[in-house]
């Protein structure tokens, strides 16, 4: 167990009342006598799961995850004696609710029968509720419904009711999400941890079967499919066969988990992207749990879980460590957030897409500053946005930095529920409950004015077609300025907007032979064009818009160069059905945008290899090649190692840039190609109108498509169904496996957590600048053949073609530790301009791989720290970006600022997150990274407080003060 975090946050009850830690600890014990207290069985549309109401759970089981992954859960007493004490003390508390007097019946329309009962916010008769943002009302309802004066107290409810005054004070509240969402890259390590917990339970003489999720857990396998085969009618089948060949062991492990753990649904490979499946199928919007109605809410181990906010479901990304605690019934501790009110007015102009809108919103909110906040959208422009458009905006919450981008439920939401095949009775229940509980927006009725922490406004008519890039999602470029911006990027120094290509080299043309055909490539040429990602593939408007672009292009005789790797990866089977229904898929196929699979693909780096002739031409001539994708992230090294310029764009623009073959083009002035009759074809000649798209959407997207797709989704496919797995409730670990490996967190575990250990005379492992992402820290894509991870695999007889990706290897800690800081685009100040996964071992001066240097420090008995700039850990909610550094021996990260989820993950793994004071950083203080660092934390655990000042000293006499970024008591 991480020693610092364990003791640091394991606080005992104080004289003034129970601490947050103790409250969580005892709650686990209360579940023993009343498992229903933490339970929330699923409700339709997903298949029914066994209710956890009949399932006992020990306090040790609920606390075990925390004992190993974070001290705030370590306080759950691990001995049977302590469990008995907690059980006697809190058994009755867990069965009471302080607000039972407002439990109200909800009648069905027309009277007679009722839907169930609910905790009525209007029954509180508190005028503050009317002024609360809708997103805060969801937190309020959850606190009231779970108020047992133990896990959740009346004081917590009052904090939320008084949000207008309490939010600026950064007060702490507990929150219990209704369910947990996983994808396979993050889900495999979570299930590995649960399997390990069972082993630990068994070794310590308790019942391993008590380790089970207490809330519904949905895991969608969507991150494993790679674009090995493209531009082929057989691409889907070929890529799926390769996916199963590479991932058979992982898939078998997840299939074992789906049978070994109760309350867990695993959606098989080939079904779609997790967030689109969540939007179209898994989301309940309103739960009916044993006759108690309450809003759906979800936390997920993928940062784009926020997509569900577009449906009016409160959801956001968390680290795997927090998700595991939520699975085991523990409330999440969070700072009561401020809420930015974002008013939308007007209507999008003809030809402007939801992607253009979300890239504009992302830039605005990044500039405004919304980290750690909710964003809630409102205003007259809401009625002009489809549900799919809203989901696109909500999806990119991580890119603009918000915890949520929330759209309250209204009539458009209900229409979408009907479109996607939810039953009339379900839709009626959703509407009746939310109206009755003041959580429904009706634009036909006058609304009380809500209060927000700050305000923004956007007239939709001002949104222009745009892209974002070449290295960050919030670096928006309008389409009309794309050519000039590209030339500036070639000129600029190396950075987020620069490649430093000398003027005399910018026009360089490299010649090569593509399977016998003469070809050329130059700076800015597109080599990957991918319609991919949940951000856009869930939106019929942009998907059918892309298909209309393809149709117009094909009719004019335009073609895509054969060496451009084109692909189409829908987020669900529904997309294929409406593309087929519209008759437009054949035009996409004609341009090479054949369907390659149903998963994330290029957006997460599973773009597959480029043709070797293209790769050689890029590498040998140092070409700045481009990828254009309809994704949500374009960080360096993520999309493909050889595409240094990566632009996010709408699906129709992806097709347009594939046709143009370059990003170095002014679409307003330069032709995109030549028609079959020799005429120049311009962008405007192939761009569909908004009305054209709407007409095709209306005739092609039908409710039966959703029903038929999701009726079959859990039945799997022949390859999945043929997987044979153990019937044991304990996983049979295979020591020779390079995919699933028993992790080290549980080894040498004792019944009592160790105390804090000081960080003294630590060396600096890495010295970073700004915007180090979780992709830099723990890449998900290709395993480089010269990397420590590759060496490990080769030593075990794994051939290069079977390396797979880092993301697929997250069930093996040996590989992931070696893959930490293995991004080929890593910029470490120690290397003085050299780019790559290397660092300097300070005592010897040797230049080593980061892993080798880290192991050398560990073998010498030295702790290490990391220096960083602003936005450290931005990007995906990747718990391996905290687990990996911990395994490498990192004890603290000192940065200008942290991304929310990553900061939490670091704390959970026992790595101290410290922030420089405002206006200071390593450079202003005069730190080179060659010093040795001592972090002066209080020796007494009870003296350590969230946000306190901590002094750091160095061996050369420097001393500076940092802020301790443990943001809550828990």
C-alpha cells in the first residue's frame, strides 16, 4: 500500500464528530447488516442483474481497495473485532433516512397506479432550491436520498442547499453515483484489482466472494480494435480477427469477470464505443430501484464519460482507484463545485456543424477557466440543438477542463429517448419524475432565475467552420485561416503551434513508389483521414453530412490518393444501419472510408501501421505529415508516431481534407480537385446544406434501428461466445502471461496500515515544462521496438507483430511500469532539446531510458520526484499515469497546476501532489533539477490538512513553499 496516503488520510473520529474518513470506514461495516444501503440494482434497458440487496459485504471487503490504493479507505477496519464494533454501532444508522418525511408517491398519468416513491425537493419548501443550477439539484437529491447521518449527514445536505454561499468556500461533500462505467483499457486493471482483492481476502482468512460491486457496473470493450486493415470490404472481419488474436487472453479475463462478479455487465467487442452505447442504451436518466425513483448518475474510468451529460445524466470521469471505491459502495468525496452558466442564443448558420460548435466552446471555456467546475448550458439556443449536438459538446468537457458540461432534461431529451427505443412507459416515468422534482426544463413555461458562479454567452450564429490543432484540442483554427496558420506552424519554434522547419525546406517534395505507382509527399500532406471517436460518430447529422460530401465528390469524379489511410469506425451498429438505409455508405466506400470496426480506433492511437513505403518517405525525409480525424484529442504521439501534425475536425471536413490530400490549402480560394470532365472542384461544390442533411436524417434514422441493435448487443459474436473461461470465483493467475499479471500492491500486506514515510534527499527523475498529458506519462498506443517494454516482451518470446499496444497491456504491471514516460514525443529539460523517453541519471550523468534510470535510483535506495509546469496530467483519466510513476519510485510531483483526475490518482497512489505558489515555478526559483529535494510534511498525521503550505528544501540551500494538493479530508 502507498504508505504516505494510507496513514495520511486515515483519520480517526475526533471529539467534534466523525471525520470523513471514519464516516466512510464505518459505512462499509453498516453494509454488513443492511446491504441495501449501498445497493442500486440496474433497471431497464440493460438486462436485469442480480440485486445486491441479498448480498452481504464485510467492512474489510469495502475497505480493502482503499487500504491498498488510498489511505482514506484504509480507515475501514480490517479485523473482525473492529468489524463487529462498527456493525453494532452503525447497523441501525444505515437503515434510517433523515428525510423520510418527504418521501412522496408519484402517480402515473391518468391517476390510479403509481411509478413509485421519491424524495421530493419541493416538499422541503426551501426557496433556495429554485435558484440552484439543475446540476447541483442532482447532488442535492443524492445527498437527501442517502442521508443516514453516517455516510451522508444533514450537514452535507445543508451545504448543498446553501450552494450559493458554500461553493466559494470549497467545502467537501460526499456523493454516491448510481452506477459505474468502464471501458476495457481502464476496465482490465480495475478487474485485475478486484481479482487481487479476492485473493487478499482469501489469504487473510475472509470470504473472497464478498468482493463484488454494490452498484451496477457496465464495461464496454471498445478500445482494443486497431485499424490494421483499411479501404477494404472485409476490413471489419479482418480487424476483429486480429483483435481477438491479440487480445484473447484479455477478453477471456473480462469474460471471467462478467461471470465471477455479480452486478457487472460486459458488452462484448464489436458492439460500439462505450459513450455512444451509454447514450443510446445503458443510460436510465431516471432509476426505479425497488419502487424508489431517483436521477441516473454515473462515474466512469474514461474522461469522456461526460458525454452522457448531454442526456441530462450527471456523469464524469474519475480515476480507476476512485471508480473501484464507488463500485464497492463507498461515497466519493468531492469539493462542492462552482457552476459556470453558459447561455446559448441564436442558431447555427447553414453548413456549420456541431463539431465546429464544440471546438469553439472548448476554446472559450479554456480561456475562461473551468477546471474543477460544472458548466451548465441554458438559453434560447438550446431549442436549436439536437440531443446529439448536445452530447458532442458534453463529450469534450475534459478538453475544456470542466468536470461536467451539463444539459438539463427537456423535451428534446424525451424525443431522443423515444428515438433510441426506450419504452413509452419509461419516457413517461422520466418526464413525470423530473417535472415533479423540479429537474425538468420546459421552455414553454416561465422559469425562476437560476444563479451561477460565473457566466458566458455565445450566439450560435457566430460559430464558424473550424479545426483544432496541430497538437492540442483547444488550439482552434478557423477553416478560412487554416492555410496561413499552417505556414506559421512551419515557421514557428518547436512548441504547441510550431515545427521549426527552415524556410528553404518548407517546399521539399519527397518522391517514393507506392506499390509501383510514383508518389510524392511534402509537409502538411494528409496520410491519415479517420472518421472516428464517440465525439462525432454518435451524431447522425455529421455522419450523414460526411456521407453526403462523399456522394457529391464521387458524382464529380473526385478520388482520395491511395496512400492516404482512410477509415470509418462507427460508435454503434446503428450508424451502419442508417448509412445503409440512406444509400450513402457506398460513396464512403468508394473514397476508401470503409467501416473498419466498431470502437475508438484512431482517436486513441489504434490507427495501425502506415504503408511501409509511406512511413519510409516520412522518416527518411523528416516530413511533417498530417492526420485529420473526427476525434477529441490530438496530443503529440497519440494518433500515430509519424503524424506530427494532427487536426480535429468534423466528419465532413475529414472527407474534404482526404480529398484535398493536404492541410496546406485555402478551401475558399484553391480547388479541392479536378472533376471527371476536367473542371476545378471547390469546397463549396461538395459541401451539403443544413437542410439537405436534416432531410436525410429524418428519413434514415429510425427507432427500430436502435431496438434491433441493442436487443442483440449482449449476445456477443461467435468469437466472444467461443471463449472458454474458468468457473472459479478466484482468478487462476498465469505467471507466464504478458497480458494479465498479479500486481504487487497486495504483497506483504499487513492488517494495520503503515505510517507515513518522509521524502528526503530525493533526486529529480524528470524536469518538465507545461502541458504534460497522461499520454506523455502513460501512452496507450504502439510499443516502440527499442523500448524497455519491447525488450521485456522479446525476452518472453513475443514477436514484434504481437506487441499490441500499451493500452491493451494494462493488466500487466511489469509492462506498464516500463511503459511509463515512454512517449516518443516526451520533452525533458534534462536533455536540452532532444525529444524522446530518456532522462539523465544525476549521480552518474548517464543518459538512460526513464525506466532504467528509475530502477537505478531504486536499486541505489534513492527516492525521486518530478518537476513540472502547468496542466500536469491533462488528458485521459488514466490511473496507470499514477500507478506507473509509483512503481518507478516517484514520491512527489511539484507542478504549477494539475488536471483534476490525475491529481486525485496521484494522491490515491501515495504520490504527493504539490503546487508551486502563484507566480513561481522551477525556473523562477532557480531549480535545475540536479538538486536533491526534501519535502517537509508534518510528522504527525493529524497535523496534515488539505491545501496546507509545505516547505521543500534542496541540498544546495534553496527553500520554497508549495501548496499540498490533497483537496479534501477524504
